[in-house]
C-alpha cells in the first residue's frame, strides 16, 4: 500500500510538470529572453568601444642624419637619437587624396599655422593607415628656435563626438570648413581652406636621404635600445607642390 502511494505521488509530479506553464512562468521566460538580449547588446557595444580605443604609439620625428638599412640616426629637438631597424621594415610615403576621405579616415594629422587672431588654419592634412593609429597623438608646436610665426601639428582619430573623456583623439567635421580635433589632453579647432593639400600615408618603398624629415615608430627594449619597423617619410606641403 505504501509503495502504491509513492508511485501515485511520482506520477502526479510528472503530470504537474507536463501541464502548460501559467502566466508567471511565461512572464519569467520573457524576462530571461530580454536579459539575454540586453547582455548581447552590451557585449556588442563593448566590442565596438574596444575597437575604437587605440593606445598611443611611441616614436621619434626629426631630420634624418643617416640610414644604412640596419639603423638610423634622427636629429630631434632634444638631440640626436639612434634607432635600430627591426625586420620586416615597412616604409611609408604620401600619395594625393582629398577632403572627402577625412571623415572616414582611421587617424589623421593636421599641420596648421596660428593667425594674428589666434585661430589655427590648416596648411596640410595627413590620412594615416590603421596600423599608425595613435602615432604622435596630441597637439604640439613645431616652430624652430627663433621663429616669429607659430606652427602646430595635431593628430587624432576619426570618431563620433563624445561627451566623455577620450583615451584617443577624435576628429569631427563642423560647418564644412572646420575640424575640431580632440585628443587626450585637450582639443584644437582648425579652419580648413578649400585648397588645403590632403595626402594619404601609404606603405611604399622609400629611398631615404640625409635631411629628410622622418617619423619612426619606436619600441624600447629592456637594454634601452630603441627599435623600429615603421618609418614615414614626411614631405611638407610646400615641398610636395
């Protein structure tokens, strides 16, 4: 008799589980599905933000003193810097482009001059490839000692405007003739003339000569040696014309 009662209880349990779910169970299922959807959206947004972020790339810029394929010496404002070459070496040159490509560029540089009213006016724009994103990020003066005019180089990444602090620069088009370049420590508003030269920095074979202005990305080894596997030959707008 006891065995039969146990069988009846087990049978009733299975019958209870097999009946259609009530309103509470259905609501619980909807909430669970909604939670999974929100989690998927969060992961997608997080992945997109991770793709936008790019750490600054260390490097040296200055006039090339010597280059033998295995190392180069660059005269910078702080003095001469010796950099060893790590294979495979990629060299970069400038090819003509235009303003229509700036909005979708992964990273740009703007050379500008300061006017009497304090406004910055672009004299050249560089579109960098994705692998150079983060190179020389920020805004620095490029005046030689004793210069009477003020020139500036501002680098940043192309991104949507954000009200939060960015770890990398952003650039947004404003009014059609102005670029607002945001970077980690501030921003620059730069007026862009309609005929400003725009060049794309692209991987190409380069023959370097003493006196060339170059930018070399650098990595510091444990023994203090600087090494590079990317060198960009910088050609100012006046020279490129």
